[in-house]
């Protein structure tokens, strides 16, 4: 959508898009060329920018004080045929249930802002997007079976300019969300309130899910949304002025790209017999062919939610000794025949 939520330009790997006060990074590990500075510079010109508007900042080019282009990759030019698929669908995320790790080193106010922003996205009832917090790594065949898809961290390892409040990555061509959000604890653009932290995190999560700046020239117009939206949380250059969450236009855009495919389980009940048996039940979901059970447990470096078991029944039981049930939590999602996953529903607990 030209002046309301934009989806990602699938053809621009390795671009760092500045929000004046925030930033967005696109990474694509397949675009590796040895010395690309001149190539990147030429392709920026080919995109229509005047040379006088391009400033060499060392590791990247700054354009018009609003967009930065990393020298580490090639910004490929848009498809001149206007093929919409090239500009949008490649970079939608493929699994809308997304694990988020919040780095323990972040200050409490940024942790809380991130959690609140995740809940704001989850509360959008017309979309299938659901974000859950996890720090659970399970080594498996040289990799990890369960691991966060988005990492929220400080920018110590890759510092941002002091006028950039945060930076987020765009999704990659394999359907994965942008893999990190960097928070700049040295940001000096304005005094940052908790509300600003909250709204900026909504904005940055939006980038990880595929949305670019509403008021930018990148991306393609999303059907059913207005051509301009002053209330959009995805407007660029608003880190110090954001005062609301997802607008009506934003919600329409999210619902269009990530529509709700299957309802979440209801009436989820977890009971424990006081000895060793835990049982969780829920109402069967129309169209569900299976369900996923998630646990939340803390043990030796593994914290947060993780996908624990699959079941084709609307009932699940397991052994859980009484001494382990304190703080034990469970959620369940429904899966349809096409593999679409519902939002999570946490159980109501009844411990004997």
C-alpha cells in the first residue's frame, strides 16, 4: 500500500532502512559479493536517488537522512514489469506463531515494552499472528529443535547511531521473520517514556513481520487499505511522536496479509490429581486435524514457552510430580489440514 502499511521489497536484500529515529535491516545470506561498495552506490543511483543525496557513512550509504544501504550486499532493482509477487509475497512469514527471545541484559522498561507490544499484536483478532516469549534451546542434529525466531537485544555488538532508537530486520526469502530487533540504550533523540518504548516496539515487530514504512515509497499497496494514514504505527520518522498502536488501516493490512485461518481452542482446562497426573482438555475446534501443546517451564538455561507435544485429540495428559507443578503452565493451539496454526490459549488451572 503506497501510503499505508507496505510489505517488504523482496528484491532488496541487505538494506538498512532508517526511520530517522528507528531503523530496519534486511539480510540475505545468499547475496555475498566481495567488494560491492561501487556496485551498491550505482544501484542506489539506479533506484532514482541523486548523487548529492547519497552520503558515504563508512559501512553504509545514507540517503536523504532517511534510508541507509549496507555495503555488505547488493540492493537488486525492482522488477520493471511491476510483478506484485516479486515485491511482496516472497517475504511474508510462513509460520505466524512466532517465538521471541528478550535478552536478559535489557533494562526492565524495554522488556516490559516488548511484552506489551507482543500482546498488542496478539490482540488483533482478525489476524493469525501470535507472538510468544521463549528462551528455550533444544540441541538437535547439529542445530536447535526449538529456538526463538526473533531476538530482542541491545545494540552493543553492532552499535546504532545515537539518533536511531532501534533497528529491526525484515523477513528473509525462506519465510522466516526478521531475526532480531536491536535497542539503542544510548538514543539521544528525545526523552523516551514507557509509552514511546511500547509504541516503538510495536513498530519494530511490524518490520520483523514484513511491514515497511507507511509513509515511504517502498513496497506495494495492500488491497483494502487507505492510500495515506497519519495514524499508522508504521509511519517512519516517528520514534519520538508515536502515540497510538495499530491503526484501523494497519489492522486491515495485517488481516489481509495474515488472515485468521482457524480459531483458537476454547474452554481449556488443566487439572492435577494432587499426585502425579496432569490432564488438559479443551473444546474441539472445527476444522482442526491436530493440536499443539506448549509448556512453560524453567530449567537450566531453558525458560519461556516451547512446543512440547502434538495430539489429534482434544485431550492431553502427562505425568507431573506434585513438586514440579508450582509455576507450571500450558497452552494449546489448533492446526488445520493446510498446516495453519491458531493463536494460543492458556489453560485454566485446577490443582488438587
